[in-house]
């Protein structure tokens, strides 16, 4: 009787060995896709005329808001075009060098992030001045030196206010402009994906926001790596 059960036991073991990898593959491929909650898209969107087929169904594509190209000069006097950082994840903000406490905290947090992603070529930082009258080349160059902002990794950009103010309000959807003799400056850091779509806003004054930004940069990195598979 034992001899009759032995082959059956071997068959069950063999079936289990064959089935488990397939089940794990299913979990990794289907369930694993939900390991990270996708980040939202901010700004206006519209339905495209094109479709993506998923499981036999045609789903209309969505066109999300993207930051338009703009030009200026960076801290070392080189021309900077925002399109030059296409295909890179960008953490952007607006600043002016006389912002004192807010500016110090903003740049302290960006420096914290810069140090964590110093060797990651997928990540770039772009800070745009809203006070080009006072933030001239020498001032911004010294400001960059103080914060160890190296052009090519972290660009501090000076552009005309006719470019910067509409860019802030209509491109990034933040407040950053001159009002009388004072400046209105958003404390937000803005996370953009490689297509320069807005994926998150984070207050530099809130520790939990900075933690979320650090975590969600990793989510975007994961998204991009999956696209390359």
C-alpha cells in the first residue's frame, strides 16, 4: 500500500514545484504593479484622439499639462533651456536671494535632497529667481557657491520677469511675483516627471512633506525603470 502512495506523493511534490514559481510570477507581474500607488497629475488635462488597448478594450489617451520650455542663464553664466533637462526627473522651485528665512529653509531642504541623489543621473534640480534685478550673475554665483549648487545638477536660473511670472502662475501653478516693494514667494518644491508633467507639490517648511517628496522621487524612478524593461 505504501508503494502505491509513493508515486502519488512524488507527483504532488512535482506539481507544487512547478506551480509555485508561476504563482509568484503572477504576484510580481500583476499584484506587484500595485506595490506603489501611482502619483497624481496636476494641472489641466484633455482627452486625446488616440487610444491605448488594454485587455482588448480601447481606452482614450489623456494629455496632461506639461511645463513649457523657457530660457535664461544659470549661475555660471551659461544659457539654460528648460528643454535641455527633458528625460530627467526635476525638482523645481522659485526663489530670490534676499528671501532670508524662507529662502534659507528652502535651499537647506533642496541641499538635503541633492545630497541623497548626487550620483543619480535621472534627477535634476532647477531653481528660478523671481528677482532678476537684484539676483544678477555675481549674486547668484555666490549664492550657488554657499549652497554648493553645481550647474548641470542644480541650476539656479535667472530670466526676465516677463518670462518668470507667467511661468510660475500658468506653468507651475504657484505664486511667485513682485507685489509693490515686496515679493510673494511660494514655499513649494514641485516634482516633475521626465515628460515635465507636475506630479506633486511639497512645502519646504513641513518635515512630513519633505519625507513624502523623498519617497515619491523614488516612486517616479521606479516608474521610469519599469518603462525601460
